[in-house]
């Protein structure tokens, strides 16, 4: 176990290139099961969740090797079992993605209950309904999810919620089903689009990418190939918020401007100015952060929703930024009833926050934050607390940083390159 020790109050400036998207890399790793041929994935983030997914593939009988820092070569020709490793699956939420991929490959998957962040109820019903529509049955009598499909067939699927991972599972099963599948109310986040582009490169036929209606023509076989993971817009949003609250000047290279439209709109409400310059995002130094009231001098509100709305994974970051912005703002977290509990740590650091209920908080800024002893409860809240510690006066210690490492590759190295005083030390 390790911890971060941070000396706050330093402006963080420089140039940064974001890692590949965690949320795209994970389904793409599962999708390599849909072919016996070699797949090469580029711009893969070297994070804990990726390593666990690779371990699961090796336990199934596949082989994989890092060719460089962010390039991995995978071959799943010799898969020996349909039973996923229990210990590995309980470490990550993304193990659920093997259900659609294994059904598409062999018609069976024995999946232990997935793990992941504790941020509220994370139902699997949408996954089950979609896979059942494609011809699978699921047995949960032995405390595992036993998926079986003698034959997958195309279907009309209406998702009861626009779940990202359920959409990805349905896509991976549908590309190997017989006939045409239409998925309505599909998630359309950039990482879902990335998975679709990878599958098309492998020989799949998918139309409607980027919309909430996907049409998929099933195929008996897919080929190997190469795919480059897109930049992580959640990491971009996190570092943009970090630069704003520390007063630094930051250039983030290699962005996809279309991925940042709602993020720039919502951060502008908090007084954060960003300039998109081609494929770069520029944040000027020493910003005067003032929250913009809604029309009629009303308190502004920031809420999350499925894409293209503001992403739930940036709510914790935005709340932390708001503590350093002058004014009042209401945050409404609609998707997870446990995501807001981390604000207790911000309050202990000096933030003025009213915890209304599990879904809503009111932030009144700007507040002087002070160094504290903290613990990361999940990936995004962990990063939010790290940002708070870097903006705070004095020294902070953050424990359970493996949660941050699950979503942010080499975050302490990137921060030191920007001028942060941060050390990674043994926890005891």
C-alpha cells in the first residue's frame, strides 16, 4: 500500500499529453476475445484496471505482451475456459464486459460478481435484458452469472437506460450474432464510439456510431488488426480543473475538441476559461474564478446525464473547482447516490458545502483549503481530493491511492513535471 504526500499552494504549469482513455481501453481489451488473430492496441493507459483485464485474458488462456509503454499485443487463440477468475473479477467493475465478448466468442461465460467503485447501486439488469434479447440465458443460482447461448441471433433492443457498459456488451455479442441487431437508447460516449471503430477495423458492420441508435450486421468471424485508443477526456477535464485552481498556465496536447464541448460549457459556469487551439487545449494563468449566475440572478446549477451531457465522472472534479470559485452553485448528481459523500473531506479542509441529500450539494466559494489527512474512496473522488490538496495551504497525505492509480496513469510523475511537490511513499 502507498500514499501521496503533497505540499500544496504551488501553481502548476507546463505542457501535458493525456493518456489513452481508460473507459475505451477496457471494452477494447474484452473485444479482443472476438477473434483468434493478433490485435495490437496503441495509446493504452498503463493503469491498474488495464493490467487486471490483461491478467483475466491470460487466465483464460490468452497471451499478451507490452511492446512499449503504451502498446500491447494480444492473441486469444488458445482460450481454454469460459470461467473467469474470481479474485481478478472482484477487483474491477469492467469484468462485466467479458460477458458479451465471451458469448460472442463461444456462447458461454461464467462471470463472478464484478467489483469496482462503491458509488451507489450499479444495476446489471440492462446487461441481462440486452443479452437475453440476443438469445442468451443467465443462471444466478450458484452466486455467479452463468451466461449460455446455443445461438445468438439479431434482435431489436431498447435499452431501459443508456448504460455505457451494457451497450458495449450488447455490441460485442451482436457482432457475432446471426442477422441484424438494432440497439435503441444506446449509450454514445466517445469510448463507445471507439469500441465500434475497433470492431469495424476487425471486419464488423456497425452504423449509427455517435448516435443513440446502432445497427449491427452479425458476422461469423472477425479478424485481427490495430486500434489506437483515443485521449481520455476525463483526464483532460481533471487537469484543466487542476490548473485553474492552482493558478497555473497549462497546455494539453492531442485533444479531440468534439469530446470537450459540454465540459468547457460547464467549467465556464465556474469561471474557468479554456481555449481550444486546434488539437490543443490552453488554460491561461492566474484565472479569476467567479461562478456565473443563471439568468435573472438565479443560482446556477450543474447536473450530469448520459452523453453528450456533463459526465458523471467529472462531478467530483467540478465540485472541487467550485470551492475555489467565488459564488454559489448547486450540483445535482443524478446517476449515483454515493458519489457525493467525498465532500466531507473537502469540508474538513475548509470548503463551505451544504450536503442536501445523496444527490445534491451546494458549494459556496471561494474558500481557503488547508492540508489534511485524506483517503481516496474511488477513482474520481480520489483525483478530486488530490486536486484539493494541490490547491490547499500546507501538507496533505492521501491514502488508498491505488484507487487513483486505477484511472490515472503515472499521475504523480505528470504532476511533478508540472511543478507539483508530490511524493509517492509506503503507506506505513
